[in-house]
C-alpha cells in the first residue's frame, strides 16, 4: 500500500480506522456498550489481524444514534431495532425518490 492509498482512506466512511477504546472514547460510552450493540447486530466491526475490533466512521454514527436512544431511557435492544428501522426507512425513501426522478424524466406517454 502506498502513502497515496493510505491518505485516500481518510475520507472513506467505511474504513475501519478506530479501535474499540478510541471509538468508546469518541462516543463517550464504554467498550461494553459497543460490545452490546455488536451482539444486538446493530453494527459488526471488522477485526484486525490480531482479532481486535475496528470501527468505521459510519459505524460510529450508528452507535451514536443508539446511544442517544439509550440515554433517553430506551432499552438497548429496542434502541438497536429503532436504528435499524430508521436506516431501512431512509433507504426506502432514497429509492422512492430515485424512482420518482426516473419517472419524471421520461415524461408523460404521448398519444399515437
């Protein structure tokens, strides 16, 4: 890997750059919380060659949303399910918007 390849990853939201300790520190939570949301299958951290968990910025944003819900009193399993459903809804809305744009660009059918 060249230095240019490494720098390119700085902007990659999916690159697993953060250790569990650093991720917990950034989120203001415990490593146990990160393990719990992993067990609930909200996020699945990648593993380093040594077997250590590594988190991406995208995963940290998901974990932060779950933490907000837990801090508001939502049980962790429910918080994880809510975040999953929110993500699915956002994806469905994005797909619907694409379909609407595609349908709008083709214009109305013309009469023969």
